[in-house]
C-alpha cells in the first residue's frame, strides 16, 4: 500500500496540472526563466567592479 499512497498525490497533481495547462492561460516557464537570466546578467554587468590594471 505504500507505493499507492505515495504515488496518489503525484498522480493527482499531474492530472490537475494537465487540466489547468489545457484550460487556462499559463505562462511559458522556459521563456520566463530565460528573461529572468538575461535581466540578472545585465544587472551583474552594471554592478560589477571595474577590473584593475595592477592585478597582473
């Protein structure tokens, strides 16, 4: 009974996720993550310390 009990919540969540994805407008997570990474890179460039020439 242990495997049935553990997999029930997983299968229920999967079924609910499929239903929600098909019937509601859900944002594309890949596109959202790519946008967040590019914004983080731009922020990093802005706050990065300038390279010093005496580190040779």
